[in-house]
C-alpha cells in the first residue's frame, strides 16, 4: 500500500501529469514504483523547461513507448555500457554523435547501411573520420 501511495497508478495522476506523461499511459501501471517516481519528478519540472527540451522529452517518450521489450533491454544494456566508459571517451563519443546528427540524412542512411547488424556504437572499424562511412 505504501508503494502505491509513493508511485500512483495512472488513474491517480493529476491531469497535468497525465498530459505530460501521455506517451507512457499504456505501460504506466506496469512500470516499477521507482521509475514511476522518476517520471513524476520529471513531470513536476517539465513546465519550467525550455520548449525545445520539452519537445525532445516528448519525442523520446514516444520513441521509448514504441520499442518492444527486447529493444528496451538492448537500449538499457547499451546505456549501462556507455556509463562504464571513462569521461573522456564518453565526451568523444558525444561529440561524434553530434557530428553525425549534423550530417545530411543521406549520409546518415549510408552509415546505417554500412554498419550492419550488431555494430557497436562508437566503433567505426578503424576510421577516425566521422564524415566517411565505416569500412
């Protein structure tokens, strides 16, 4: 009962929380209490965030809710692996990701096609040039 009070079900959320967390509605009641609390905390901060950040959060919630359980587990594992990297490597990877995002969509598609299944993010088969597809 205490966990229920600490992490309310969807029906107990305020209208504002429901509006902000709408992409998670379908799975809300299956989330563990700790995750629900984190999302409720985000919903409390959300109105004070800049519009571009709000938009990014909404997009990520929609993307997350569309993933299968296997895809979510894979994403969580990637996150855990990235968190193990030294700060310098994480920063270098972040910079490469930002560079990648600036590429035209055709170039990004070329990268995805050349990577193939099972490619490790941040490992480009020996090339440091982020403007060329991996070998």
